[in-house]
């Protein structure tokens, strides 16, 4: 079973990927990790990607697709993969379709973990980190005993620039602009499954498994 996983930053996508990985024995293929691996091992594709990155240019989609193709050809994906971080744009989605056709495989589902912007802003902008020991806290979900102070080491808690509400809003705008055409594309292809990503984590996990089981049945 081959699945594409989508979700805004803060949607809880990683939790769902872990669940699918362990319950269905699928390989989690995150394009960020794949890039790091190819760069670290100085593969031909990694070195090619680096020539673009060194000049500040975006790595062309065909390079990323070639890395993906190599990754999903390895024996550890024989049971299927969960693709995370790709595609992000319509041309990438089309390139992915061409790749799976060429490999005589198919995508079984595109899971979209849907969470409202307000909820994501609440989740991300509540995060706090200790300057001393880096322990994470959360204003709503894991508040420190004393405001602004780390429970573990007494250090000062701060908010990362990435988690400031205006930055989160900008990241969400980018996400919506890029993914709206993808959602239409996969909806038209009959592959899109929307998972309500708000509420209790165990309920969200159950929704994901129910959706996947309905595909298998
Ligand atoms: Zn601390």
C-alpha cells in the first residue's frame, strides 16, 4: 500500500505517519530525510542537488523524483511507503504520478490531515522552549509550574521565531496556496481522504485506521 500524507505544519502528521508505519509495516519516506541522506553519503544525486543548493537555487523536481525513485525501489519498501513532504506543488504531483506508473505501481490513497488554522495557531504559538536545557513546554498542553520558567533546570522559556503567531499564519498561507491545487488534483483522481485532525489523538488515529481499512476492504 502506497500512501501520500499531507497536512499543514502542526497538523499532527508525524503522529499519523508513525501509526501507519507500525500498524501497516509501511516505510516512512520523508523527503527532508532523503535529501540529508543523499547529501551525507555524497551520492550522485546528492552531489547534483548540492550544485543547485550552493547557488541558492531550488533543486529541480526531476532530481527529487530520482531520489524518491531510488528510495522506493529498495527492498524495505516492498510492503509500501508513506510519502511525507512531497509533492508540494501540482507539477510535483504530476511527476509523482508519472513515476509510479513507470514503476508499475500505484498510489492507494492521499491522506489529508485537516486541522483549522485557528487550532494550528493555538498549537504552534503555545510552544515554549527552555534556553538552558531545551525542554519543550506548551502554554495550554504542558504549562510549566511557574510561568516562563523551566521545571527541569529553572532556565528561561522562550518562543522560537517560527512559532510566533504571525509567522505561523504566513506558513499556513503558503501551505494553503500550494496545496489547494493538489487537493483538487487528488480529489479528481479519487484518491483523497480527509481525516478530521482535531480532537483526541487516539480518536484521530482511529479515524485514520478506519479510512485505510475501508480501502483494503
Ligand atoms: Zn531547562
